C-alpha cells in the first residue's frame, strides 16, 4: 500500500468509547459515522454545555470543523477570542479550543498533535453525564 494512501476504516470501531485514547481520529465508514453520531447525540443530550478541541493541519481547517459541528448540532456560533491571533495569520498545524460557556474560541499554532475533534460535555446537575468524546474525524459533521 503506498504511503500516501488514505487510512483504511477500522473494522473494530463499533462504539464512541472505542475512540477514547486515540491520538488521531481513525478513518470511518458511513455506517460507523451513523452509529457514532447516534451515540454522540444521546451522550450530548444529557449535557448542558460543551467545550470542543480541534487538532487540525491548519487553523482554517480547525475553524471549519468547529463551524460544521455547530451547524450540525444546532449550537450558536462562537466568537473568536479578541486576545487570539486571527486564524488566517497562523501557519501550519493548529489547535482550537472552543467554550460554549464563554461563547468564545481560540486557536493557536501547535505542532506534534494528532488530528480530530474532541467534544467534552458538561452537566453540573448530572456529573455522571460528563465525558469527552473523540477524536472524531475532522469531516465528521
């Protein structure tokens, strides 16, 4: 198999919990995507607010993944933190951290990370519902 080939979907991936501990999101099939989305929707339905981490090859790709998640999940769009560099000014791999509680996100250059989306659910009334899910593929949503 050539080294520039896309990774093959993991046949073992059957549950959202199977992603826990991975450095990067695996390639997934459409069936796996549908199953993971169903499980994710059930999990986030128990939480009040969320933080999102996006590890991406560029700041633009990180913001695009955040915007896709916001649209797919019906979340309001977060604003760039005014103390943060503009995404278009960031070169190379980036990490984005979004916080619904503050209504903002920040993005910074960060090399050496994997790739994917991490979503953490917060529920002060039901701490047992709180968890982190992912890494999900950047194009998951």
